[in-house]
C-alpha cells in the first residue's frame, strides 16, 4: 500500500469511528408551543386520534435554562399516536408571541409533523367534518415521473394555533416498511417525520449528519402543479432530503430552490412563542451531552418528563433541537 493510500484509509477509518461515536440514537418526540393546551389537546385527540400519555405542570431553574425562558411555568401534554409522540407545551408564564403573519411553507421557521394515514379519503373527510383549516387545495397525488415520491398522497393543514401539519399516505413500495403492515381499523397510524424548511441542504447536513450522526435515508426533487397545490405556493421546486436516527420519526430537510423568498427564522424567537417547534433527540448508551456542546447542561429535578439531563441547540436555520439523556427506568 502506498503512503498516500494508507493515509486515505486511515482518514476514512477515523471518520467512521468518529461518526460511530456520536451520541444521538433516536428521535423521541416533536414538541410545539400552543396557546391553549385544552383546545390543542382536544384537537389532536378528537380529530387525529392521538391519546394523552401524561400531563404535567413544570417550573424551575433547570427548565428555564433548557428552554431559555424565565420565569417559566408551563403545562405539557405528551401525546402518542402509534409508536411516536408529540408534546404540546403551553407557557402559563410568560406567554409568548403569535406566529408571524402570512406564514408560508418556504419560510424557514416552517416545521410540520407528517401523520401517516391508512386511508387518505377517510382522513380528509374527518378533517373536513371538523372544519380544519387547509393549506393544500385537497389531497394531492405526487406524479409518477417523480421516481422517489410518485404515488404518495399528501395534504397540508393547520392546527388551532396555525401550526402546519401533513397527512401522508404511502403506496406499496414507498415509505418505511412499518407503514405497509395492516392497520386494522386505524385511520391515523403514527408520525413518519418532521419536516423543516432550510436555506442550504449542505449546511444542514453538516449539522444533522456530520455533527449529530443522522444517516441520509432518501432524496427527492419535487415540483409541478401537484407540489404547488400541496404547499400553497406557485412555481415551487423543493429539494427534499430524508434523515433517520436509530429509531423514531425522521427529519426531512426542505430546501426551496424556488420560490426563494422565504423569510428567515425570527432571530429573537423564544420557546414560549407559537412559532417554536423543537425536535427532541435522545443520546445513545455511553453518549454524553458534553460531546455536543460546551457549557452547562440542564438537570431537571425528579426526572421530569422522563428527562435526566438536557440541552438545546439551534441548527443553521434556527430550528430548535433538544438533546436529552433519558431518565433511568426504575
């Protein structure tokens, strides 16, 4: 082996070892800030068939450090659909600000949860019966010329606070294998991914793949009339990159190549503002939060919300990523 070949091999081995040592193992939950917890809980449980696993009132310095809001008092409901979780947080003190007016799918604070359905027509009828606010004109079937996404049906809509959500149906051979198993009578099955608008896919990959250890699970380039009708824009062309950890929902990067007039994430946004979403990641066995960031790590008392310790990072576009060590099981 030449000296150059040996050097290249050593560098590749070192890169592989570094990637394997990164601590993020799973996506635990997608969290979002709501204005009225009772209203949001009713929406997610009665319209979308989530169920409440627990509800807590939270306060204290550790959470003020983790969320960057003080003095903090919030109520948090942890909801489950299938094997995935959403957490809804209402900040009783201090209340935050509403989402910026005129929010669109290419604004870079955009984040949604994609809810898998077994029957798009039945799911859409349920939303219409409840008067849910639509973003899409109607459910869209992505065209067959799109090799990666052709045949998928999707629909964008909003929850009571205006947070965007997606219904998604996968045809045979598309999506994660678990969505191809029989669903019984269930219409709403679980959360496939959370999607975030990004300015530069490569910069986001440097954060999620290279720093946190996600793997790239798929690519797509979506455009055309169906995509416009889905996201409520005109002339849209979207570079989509799917990321996965060891378990839990994926993260989908949406880079709008057109239109490129999406607004940046508000620089002064805080966790009590309704624009705020966070993706909670869990470190793997032997992982330490200190590997990811310098500075103090929040240590909630009594393992509140199942968290032993945690910290919050912001990705290159400002999206919040909450990284935690889970509380040990008794």
